[in-house]
C-alpha cells in the first residue's frame, strides 16, 4: 500500500477524517458531506488493487471511535458501500462525472440508511428526513473531489 | 503493470469476513459493554486527530478575540466589574446561610454536606452523528476525570462523562436518547425522571399520573437520587403539560436550561472532599474551588 507514493492516499484519508469531525454551526452540520466515503470511493475507482474493503472497514472503525457510536456501525456501512464500488469499478469508471455523482449519491444514501437501520436496531431512534441531507451535498461535491484527487494522483504518480 | 486476473481473496470473501467482524464488535460493544477500557485507549489514540480538526475553529476564535476594539474591552470590563460586585455580595450572604444550614443540620443530626471539587473544561468537538448527542472535552484521566462525572455549564446540568481518554473525554448530553436523569420540581418537590428525546431542546417525562401537580414554567432541579448528580442543580423548565384522560399518563415535555447547542466552557464536578491546592498558581490548568 505504501509503495509508489501510497502514503499520499493515507494522507488524503486522514484529511477526510478530520473534515468529518471539524466543529460546524448546527445548521451547516446537517449538510456535512460524507468526506471519508467520497475519498474512499475515488481511490477504489482509481486504484482498486491498493484500496479494498478492509481499508474501508478500518476507516469506518476509526469514524466509529471519533463519533462515539457503537463500534462496528459505521465500519460495516462503509464496507458495504465500498463493496458495491469494488465489484463494479470497471463500469463506473466509464461513466461521465455527473453520472458518477449520481451513483455516489445512491451509495451515500445507502450508507446513511444502513447506519440508521443499525442504530434503530440498537436504540429506538426515529427517522427524520434531514438524516439524508448529506446526500445532496455529497452529490454536489463529487465532481470537485474527483478532479482534485485525479490531479493529486497524477502529480504524485501514485500507482 | 497490474495483473488483469488478480488472485487472492475475492471481494465477497473480504466482505463476509468484515461483516462478521462488525457483527461481533456491535454485539460485544453494545450488549456486553466489554470495550469500556479499550475505548479509553482508542479515545487517547484518536485525540490528536480531534485536536487537529479543532484547530481552524480555535484559530477563528483566537482571531475574533484579538481583533476587538479598546472601547469594547473597556465596556466589557466595566460589565464584569459590576457583576463581580454583585456576585460577591451574594457570596457573602451565602456563606452566612451555609453556616446556619450546617448548624441546623448538625442539630438535626443529619450528615453535613461535603464540599464539591470543580474542574474547568473546554469543548473540543461536537459529534456530527445525528443519532447521539455527545461532545468531546479537553480533559482526561491526566486531569483526574472519571466515568459518570456530572458536567454543567453556567446555567445548569449538561450531561455526564461517558468515556475517558488520557487527554480528552466524551460527554453524553441529557438530551441523548439513551440518557435519563432523576429530577424534582423545585416548587413542590415532586419527583420525576427526565429522559432524553434525541431532540436538543426537549426532555420527556414518562409515567407521570394525571393528578401530579406539574405546571408549565416549573423549574426542574436534580434530586440527588441515584447518586450520579449532586442535588439542587437546575436541569430543565417544563414547556408542555397535556392531560389527556384517554391516555394512562400525562404528557410532559421540558426544555433544558443549559444551552446545549452552544456549549463552550463547562464545569466538571466530583464528589470527593475538595483537597487543598498544593501550589496555588503553578497549577493553573485545573481550577479548583470549594463550593
């Protein structure tokens, strides 16, 4: 994983983790995009030989610790979402950026719903529509993150 | 060149393995609570990340505190001075009342209340997870924080310590869906339980009979039952009482007094007898005082 500037991948993932816990005002916080998921999906599409389900699971686990949720909730949701990308990466690669954005939106919705179902199973939380607001920002963010990370990958020649 | 037909473990096998791991983790963490100590270590491990993620906000507050006019500072100073005088006068009164209370208590041969040690803490981050209401503060085992310690702000009870790391710890707020706190109505001493609702501005009181004397606007304070929270701190104010006779119990909602959505500085209380500070000024980090 660390050969050919693989360390940069780790760095981007760390930045994504930090972005997902930086304090925000309550009104903006409801729209916080799934930074970790977006970055993981990009690297899965670009370098599926380096980033796999195990990486996704570990990132989800760290997110669990950072967010203080029951250990394993975000980890399993992240692994399931990334699994879909891993299985279909050759198809998704050929789509245009906006089509990819829609797919990432579906993945993000699935991620949030899995987290919600698990939480619902563990404690009696009720569903509010604003749990799915991050999906919108995630769709809007994808093209920019895609272009930025592609630049990063080409500049550092990560293979 | 990457091989086209890569060998090794297939994604399905990886996924199954990972999901089994998650299921085991969820079971042991939620049902058995066997990760309490491990969580402390994990909290310590990730605390650098939290400190780093907090840096931009810290910089903004630093800037906004530094870019301030002289006039503003002066008016603020004046304000604080007036307040200090006011509080000082109240403290004088309080010490007389306390002495009197202790004397009366000793006459009644009931135990005299011990002092409460206090520690100052600042908020580090708020969870973006909408399913749980937790915040992280910048004090840990190094400062003597322990699990279950009550936390309050200048208005009232905020919550209690959930997990402790070396230099940061996690506070569960009273509005969290899994939290409940024993309270009593200040007006008449009626005992209730305030359970979190998952909404930041609402606590729910279950199993209150229709005949109970609770009115809108009543202040609810901690009852000291259960031994977690010390007695007499304000918790919430009743905002809605609905007595619908077709239901078994009345519906009562209250709103936390503490400003849970804009926390910044908090106080941690600990029950043990306050120790005399060894060196008063060198240990600035932990502000102690006797109540």
